[in-house]
C-alpha cells in the first residue's frame, strides 16, 4: 500500500496541497478543485506542461514522476441500454468492456466518440474527470484503487491532475469499484 503524500513535493510537476499554494493563480483552480474543496475533501493539485502534445495518461504519469498504477484515466461509454457510464482505470491498462458492462448491469458498453465528450460531459479529451461532469453518471473505478491511499485523476483541464483518496472520491461521486481493467496489448 502506498502512503499518502499530501504535503510532499515529489515528481516533476508543480504541485500544491488542497489548491492553496502561495501565489496559486485563481485561473489555475478548476471546477474539480472547487467541488473537492466544497465537499471538504483533501486533494493535491498537480500541473504539468502539455505544450509537447503528449497528454495520454502514461505520458502524464511520467511527466509527474508517478507510477502508472496510481494515475487513472476517465473513460466515457454508452451502454446497450443507451445510458452513459463512466469508468476509471490505471493509465497503462485498458478497459475490459465485458467486465465494465457486467459491473453496471448492461449487456455491453462502447466508448463514445471523441466528438461527443464535450456535449456529454462538459469536458474535452485529455481533461475528462469523474468529478464535475454536466450530469453525474454511474461511475466505476477499477478495484486496484482500493490498495492505494491516493490516486490521481484529471483535474478537469489538460495539464492538471488531482490526487485524492479513492474512498473519498467514490463517496463524492457515488461510485463503486470492480475489476474492469486489463493489460494493454
């Protein structure tokens, strides 16, 4: 189990605890951070340079100096029942769609097209967070999060991640856990 690192300054990304870094510009604070603060959930904000265009999860984990098993990507799907479902898995893994569908009680799920992300969630590709979507969809986070004291998810903007306790995150979003990730090919 990984220990909590709130207050540490490890990694190559700029970090600030609970968004209160001295001199943190107001425009750097995202809606995700505001929601976490309103719910009184401690978090650490991480910022990374994205000018190189490398915004995939593995690249983000490397930029932050974090283990890919601790950084989770948010995936939005549409079920066979036409409802949207959100899943979060470690960035170096893939969503097992059959297991994901089973976890929400539908026959199948398919990833939504990138052109739909903003309309459905209010976020853009690379900045999609399980916190603060236009509507709170049923959300499942891969069970691996249970073994970690903290995980990183998108802060709701490209170049931003938030580190939170997974149990507190699940409570906030009304989420559950299940074994939904598999090794990438």
